[in-house]
C-alpha cells in the first residue's frame, strides 16, 4: 500500500486539535491537513465534557499564555459563534468572597483583571444580591464579559470548515507509531500509514504519551483529575442567573465549586477534583491499571500528595458524601437543598504535573523540529482554542514554507 502524502497531521479531534487544523488550513490553503481521532465521534473527552463557559481571563498572570490567548481568544470565539449561528450568551459572572479572610485574594484578582484589561467591577453585598439574589457573600467582582457556549457544536462546525478547505478528519483512527526519515514523518495508524511534513500533537489526556511516541521527552506527565458535577432540579434553577464562582485557592489551578448556567438552560455545580483511576474514566470505579500506575508511580505525584494530602482528602470527602459537597455549595447559595441536586456527567481534566510535584498552571506548547506538542491545555483552553490554533499555525510556518 502506498503511503499517502499530506502536509500536516493533527493528532486529536478535540477543540484544540480541530481549531489548530482549521487555522492551519486557512493560513496555508495549498497544504493538506488531516485530523486523526481515535474515538468514533469528535469531542468525546474534555471538549465535550465541560461547563461550556466562555472565560474572561481575569485570573491569569499577565503576560502568560493563558492570559494572552484567553483575552484574544474570547473575542474570536464569540465572533465565530455569531458568524456560524452557534448558541452562546454573554451572561456575566460573579466571583464571591463569603468571609473576610478572602477579601485580600478577591482584591488581588480584581487588580489582575484590570491589568489584563478585563471589564470587571467590585460589588458590595447589596450590589451582589441585585445581580444574583440568592447568592450569599460580603463582596464580589462582577465580570460582564464572561458567557456560555456550546463547545461541542463549535467542534462539529470546525470539522465542517476543515473539510470545506480540502482537509480530512479521520475518526475511529488510533495512532500506533511514529517514525522519522530525514525531514518526513511516517505516522502509523489503525487505518494505515500517512507521510507528513509536520505532526501536531493535540491529544489532550494522552498528549504526553503521544509525545513519547514521537521521540520527545516531555518535562511533564499528565495526571487525570475527575471533575464531578451535580445539576440543579428544574425548580431550583432560578437560584442562579449566570455564573457564580468562589474565591479560588491560589495554590491550585482549580477554581473551586462553582455554579454555572449552561446554554441548554440547565444549571450545574461542581466540580470535585479527585484523582481519576483512568485517564478516560468518568465513573468513580472506572479503573485502567496502566493509567493508575502511571499516576501513583510518578515521583511528582508523590510530592504533590505529601504536600497537599489534606486537600486531597477533603476533595474525596466531597466526592463520596453529598452532604459535604452540599455544605460547600451552600456557602455560596444557602437556599439550595439536597433534594435540588442530581448527579450530572463527570469530566476528566488532563493536568500536567512536574517531577517536583508542582501543578503546571499555564499552557505548555513545545516545538521540536517538525513536531509541535500541546502538553498542557486546561481551562480556559476551549475559550482560547481558536487563538491557540492561530498561534500553532504561526509556529508551523518555518516547516510549511520550507
């Protein structure tokens, strides 16, 4: 069988992979781009299992990849949704301090938001109640530019546009091996081989493994954290008008238990963040022994667990005891009761972890000759995806113009 020649192979059919393929197709219209996705349907993991929030960029360190790409990416994503009739809404959010000890951190977030050019204002308790009548807090920040969107629909539309540009999207196609000969890469898949000039690794939960398959030695390892959510009953949906977030713990790249209205009209709350026993394990008892050993056998995980064991135990308590989760939730919305909560689909976050036990907070995108590896793309990656794709297209220029 002859090996098909293509210009770019993108591994991963989530929103980052599809946005990257789309942006490369637009910038280099004479180059053929294909996407390889191991699942039978696109956006089956992080891209299709998130809260659908259009983030503002208020939290991120000025000058970081998260800050730059979220600020620019939000506007691009909003325009994309408007152009392609994808459901979205700019509903705004509040970040709420429920006790005096959080006021200092709340002010730091506000100052960072101002540095990042985010449209945000401070609220006192009365002003907060005017925005979110059922939310309890002593102070808050209102972020008017935050919103909600259907990211799965974004993925499907990106796929259509890639096909329109002459590209290909291969689902149910598993990556088996990668070999390099001179300046060409041979990609072995379950549907046969491809020869390409550039491989872009956007494999999300499997990104570190794909990098190793390509001969790259990543500085980080993906450790999966399962995010568990509840959904409000229909009669309780009025308790949240938009997006309600707590003041986050600065030691962790997680935003704490928050309440979000979705573009479908439902209201979700969560997540708990607990170690997943499988990289694609969405149930409490889903176990993949290779994935589990990969995580718990990693030196960086040992150091993380030793330093933050108390936080891990609290997350597990919230996971296994709804009453503990409810207590955390009632700090923000006292009126919600156990009868108002129903289990919602969980997600798994691909969290990059260093050997020293530190959680990687920023995006990590590494270029090595004619390979580009996206090794950490947590929230707000969906919001920033079109901008990330454009950035990767820019990094591709030296290979594709050669």
